[in-house]
């Protein structure tokens, strides 16, 4: 369709713009990886060693910026992200591959869970307006989502890990345990992920819940809902298939965007629970002026978000006939 | 200072500086005499030592593991996790040795000898050492390692080839190195900070600068069993060259990315080797098990106020001397650093650990202490006049108003700087604090774009290294260019000559005399003001493992991120 084709072109242009900004922005920052290294060394590295490291890092500041940019575009196209500076000389791709599954797993799953739960509760809360669910849950969950995350995570560790001992206090699986595809390892992963997942879900349900509830209230006043009631359809069927399906449409775009941002990890979660994900890697890369790693992670996030927006647009076109073109007025 | 990687004493450490091995120790006999290695054994009679146990190291690295065990990795984020665990150097030098304790202990070498005029250095290798793949360690491995470092300068993190001219094998078990003049203080760079690798493996890796060592083959007490970004598991090396050692079976080294989770684990588990900054350590850690839990924070290097000597009126010596009297170092230590970091001495000599280098009579003759009245009178004598606002002015009417830069992320540094600036304001010197990001701070400090700055340089096993870093004109650069460590831009032919003289002699009496003269430079010219002594973090419990280094028995630097001292500690720990 013409709409989708237009979206694709827009996608490619935005991607190129993002790549270009991704290249130039870190290089505009003051300092540089060599200066950062020098401060850490505090004078215990010879100037010759520093120079060789500069060359090895590829931070050759004498080379023309435009030539570097062309080189960068070519490397990206071939999937070559180079060697990390802060984890020198491990290839960036390798570092990313180690952190990616944990971020996708924890943040991806919790995003889906919090969206599903928030939408469901919002739907029910709007249907039974003034009822118990509507009076208690939205305000409570919205307040909880305003808690400072770091504090909330530490409280949960204090209560459930240090206090009751139900869950481990950090890491993705038991220390020293071999990484294997086995039930016991899966059990470990789930046990370790329970507390971080809980804290992330609880603090993000509030947003989904509110928007869904408000959309539902607007949808419930539509004529076709009244028609469905008059027809005598069961309340459950009306709530889910008639009102809910239409009310959730605006949220789909938001959901797709947040899926895209899953790859930026959850920095605070990873710090509090020592979870080996992408968020902390990104933070480290920025602090250590590790251009290759920074660029690779920014690229991942950008592509993911752009792809997510594209998917959201496609989904909207598929789900909502009103967006398809001029036939419907 | 053993680990130059860790910037000691700040609550939020940016990264591990590469482990800086202690610099040359004062040889307590004449240079050309033979030195025999004394194997370090803890003073424990080995009566039925229990074997086994899993030790966990709890220290906040601020980074996840990259699982690259190459000992030549530039330590941007963390120390190579193979130093001391898997790879070992020729010698271990104990900077904390008390009188009567061995200072140097042979590891892969059993003895060394200086040639005439300290122009050659001959090591005799230890027989019977095997790599973890079964091959024997030979002199060829040592020669290969040094020559490989020479060929690829990026590997020379210790700076060994700044003083070496050649390394060659002699006979079957000796390695002869020829050196440039004045190389005696560089002994630790060569013997302790250069880790030996196997020729039969590293000769086939292509470019060692970019080689990722995933399955390291070393001579050390443990083998790498498993590495993930969140944890490294080491297991006992059954063929280690010290028979019977190590006693422990397993070591877990998790990658904690921030302090609170690490402190939580440390406060709960009794079998941990802690290297943590802990606020309120008495109530949070010690009180939970006071009979068995201890902590010891040995000094590492000073945290100083750097003064930009090229800017008037800071170039006036009297002003700098007055500033020393104005600062209440005890209060800075107590409030800024929880009392963990003791006040520093103006000589820059760490006390009490370097007491044998300290010229007390000289320091007392200057009489620096906290005395705001003396500071004010010194300023008045120097010709500054106090304005109506309470701030002193120069003769031209310019107020003594300066800015002090500090890294914003280091909360303890910021606290210290606040107290220093308050103290200076009380005596009529106005100081404004600029808390900058790490990069902006570095850029300004290195290029000399500041009035005052809070920072520190690395040290070594004698005060020589820290003071040379601070004062030698070879370590500085003109304003606008990047200086290595002498950021205050101190230049004096006198100081340079003293450091060279120190480096050229092995006579310990002469060295002490020269050190006294260097201390005089610090006392007289006040190029920087040492305020508190940065420390190494160390906590331990005797409930599960015993054999730790203690202030009474400091057989090694106890911090778990200090190599190769951790090698010695691993070999001495055992179950209770």
C-alpha cells in the first residue's frame, strides 16, 4: 500500500539521520578516551604506550572527520562495529551479544507484562467505574509509579531479599553456576529475575492503566457500545470485543515505542540488582568515552525504535480501517 | 602503592588504574650484592591446615567483566582479572613490610643480582615451574615476554622499556637485562609489574595488542574455570609451584557495578574478601559480628590541593604556606572521608607506613599545623591587606579570590573540597568550588586551566614515586598542553637533580639523605598541599577463612584488587 511504502521511505531517511547524529555527537563532546585513560593511569603509563594505544583504539584525531564518517557508514553497513575502547580489545559485537539476551529477556518481558496488566486493569476499572477496582487501583499504582526507582528497588531488596530471604539480591543467575540449557538454570534465572521484574512492572503499570482507563471511558460513550448493550450481548463480550478493542488502539503506538526502547536497558535496575544488561554498558561507554561501543548501542536503540514505530504504523493500518486512506470519511 | 589502577579513597571510583606495583624498594645492602629470594610463608605453623572452601571477593569495580584475560589489556575500566590470579611476575615487593619482614620475595625468579653500577640485572629463574598446560616455564618465556613488549609499545604499561636496553637469556635459567643509568627505582616496573606469559602460546597470536585471551595459560595459583559478564570462577591450580598451596578450592569474583549491592552482600556473608568503601562501617559491618570482623585501610597515596604555580598571586610562596596553616586536615578527614583517610603531612610522605623516610626534625622545624591565626599573620607579613569584606587583597587591590575544581561525581571529594574552601575563607581567601564532569575536569587539570584543584597522583613503595610524579619537571608541560602528573607546573633544577641522584644510588643512607632534601622542597615551596591520605579498602572476617594480612602482620597489600599482592594472599588463606 501507498501508506506503508511512504512509511518505509520515511524510515530509511530517519535511520540515515540518526546514524549521522550518532557519529558526530560523541565527537563533539570534550575530552576523549585517551584523556580519560590518562586520568585513570595517573602518570604510570609512558607517552609511547599512550600513543600506541591511541593508534590501537583508532582514535586517530589527525584523520579527516569526513573520511572517518564515510568509513563509519561502510563499517555499519557490513556489520563491523570495531573493537571496544573500554573493554579493549574485545569486539563490540561480542560485548553486545553477552548483554543483549538479559536485557531483552528482563525488560522485554516486563514491558509486555506491564502493558498487558495495565491494559486489562484499566479496561475493567473503566467498565466498573466507581467500583472497588476503579477507586483503589489507579491512584495506588500511579503513586507507586512516581516512586524514585532506585529507592523502591532497594526497599524491595531489603524487604524480600535481606528480610524474608525469598529472592536473591542480585545478578542474573547464581554465581559460579554454569550457563546451560537446563531446568535448574532456568529456575535460577527466573528466581533472580523475579525481584527486578516485579519492581519494573509495578512502577510502570500506572501509566498504561490510566491511559487505557481514560480511552475506555471515552469509548464507552460511543453509540455502537450502546447498540451492543441494547442487543443484549454479554457484558464481558462488550467490554473486551467492542469497547476494549477500540480503546486500546492509541496505546498500541505507545507500546510499540516502549518495546523499541527496551534495548536501552534499564540502567537503574541494572545498578540496583547488578543485572548484566545493556543499560549499564551504555552508561559505562558514555563515561569512558568508548565511541565504538556507544555508537553500536545507540545504533541498536535507534534501529529498534524506528522499527517499532514502523511496526506500530503498520499495525495501526491493519487494525484501524480509518487510517487506510480516503475511502472512509 | 600496589594497585595503580584503583584511585584509592574515593567513594565512587571511576576505574581501576592499572595495578601499579610498588616502585623500587630501597635495597638495604649494596647494589652489587646477591639477593636470595625468601619464599613468603605466613607465620602460621602448618599444623593440619584445612583444605577447601570457596572464597568470594566483594569489591565494586564499576564494570562488567569482558572475559579477556590478557595481562596487557589497558585497564580503562578494571584491572586485568588475570594479574596475580593466573599470570605472575618475577618478584613480589612488599611495600608494607615492617622491619624484620622480607621486602622482596621471589616468585618466578628465585634471586637477582645487580651488575656493576646497576647497569645490568640478572635474574635466576625458579626451577620446576609449569604452565597450566603442563609445559615448563623457561628463561626463554621471560625473554620472549620482554621482547614482545618492546616490539609492541602499547603493551608496556609498566614502562619497563623506558629503562631497559636489552633482555637476553644466559645459560639455561638466567635472564640478563641491561639498563640505562639511574634505573634502580624502576626495579618494580621490571620485576613486579611485568607479567610473564608463555612463549609457546603468545608467539602464535598475531598482534598481541588486539589478542583476546579467553583461555589463559599461566603459572598462577588458580585456573580460570568460567567467565561470564557477571562473575569469574577460579579454581585451585593443582600443579602450582608452591607445593600444597593454595589451600582454598575456589574463588568467585562477581562484577558489582555499584556500592550498595556489594555492601549488602559483604555485610551478610562471612566468607568474603571485602574491598569496599562502606559508610559507617562500625554499625553496618563490624557490629554484626564484632568478634571476627575487622577492617584495615592502609594508606595508598595523597589527595592534594594542586596549586597552579603559573598564576599570580598563587605563585607567591608565602600565600601557599599560609594556606597550609589554614586547612583543618583533621576535620576534612572526619567529615569528608568518614575518618577513614588520615590527615596527610606537608612533606607528602605517607605516615606511618613510610616512617623510615620521614625527616621529622625537618618537618618540625617548619612546624606546619592547623593554625588560622598564623595563616592570617603570614598573609599580612607577605604584604596582603584585608579588605572590608574580610577577604585579603594584593598590593594592586585584587582580591584573593580563586576557583577550585573537583570531579562532581566523587561525593567524598566534593565534601572535602567544601571544607577546604570554608577553612580558606575563614582566613580571608575566597574560594569558589566548580564541580565538573570527569572529562571536563581532566581536560582543565591536565592543560593547567585552573587555580586550585583537588586530585592525586599514584605512588609506590617508597615516597620517591609519588614525589617524583608531583615535582619532576619531566612530568609537566606548558600551559595549554597536557601534563602527565605534575599538573601544578613545578619546575626546579634542584628537584630534578635530587630525583636523578636518588635514582642513581643504591646506598640506603644516601637515599634517605636525598629524600630529606626532597621533603624540604615540599615544605619550603609548597607546590601542592597534601590534605588526606587516600587508602586501600579492605574488610575481612576470620569466621570462615584465616591467614589474612593484618596491620600486625602486613605480609602483603590486603586489598582484593591489588596485584600481585593478591597472589600472596590467596596462597596464605585457608579454612579455619
